[in-house]
């Protein structure tokens, strides 16, 4: 059995608090690579060290990718890395500034984490400034059993 789940594209439309509709999809063909690259290369504190080639490779090997669209424009993106069975890491989640605070990010994370094949997984992420948002979605600071090893060579931390 492969760690990759069977590829069934999920696309849902949700209403935001302001009445706008957001389309959430995990179709890799719908990714707006320009929008993702623009944000990650210029506005993402966590990954501006990456080249476009690296970002594209990371997207290509991700276990699940998701995009959010309002009026046909990509306004949010996120991806997950997983073994496909029990554990997943949420990565590169962003929401463009013009729609922040309107529920798009929450809808995107719920879509990735709760509305897909990883709903029963243990999820992890790193964030510098969005603890409150992720706490609302069930994330918490790790207990004393969790450890990580930061990179020592090859790229900035």
C-alpha cells in the first residue's frame, strides 16, 4: 500500500462572514504557481531562502496541496507533508493581505487538516506569529516529548 492516497480531487465552496464565496481545492492542477512563488519569495519570513526550483520541487512532492480562490484569484495556499498513514506536517500556509481576517486562512487549514484523508492524523507545524489562529483550529504547543533538530549546514534556519 502506497503512502500516497488515491488521488481524488476535492473542491468545495464556502461562504465567508462577509458573504463572499471562497473555493477551496486540493487539485494540484489549480495551483497558481506565480502567486505562490510571489508570496513565498517576498513575504514569507519562513522560507525566503528557497529558490523557485526548490519551491516547485517541494510542491511537487507534497502529500497534499490546497489553494483558496475568491473571484478566480488565488488568495491562499498551503501544503502538507505526510507518511500518508498517521502523521502530517502543515507547511507554507499563507493568505494574501487583502483578505486576511476574513476566515480564508481558517477555512483553508480546516480543509487541509479536517476535510481530507489526514483527518485522523497527528498534525504538526511551525509558526512565528499565528499561534492564536492555529490554537482555534486545535493546535497546541508540544509537550515535553517533542524534539526537533535545526539545520546545521546548507541553508539558513
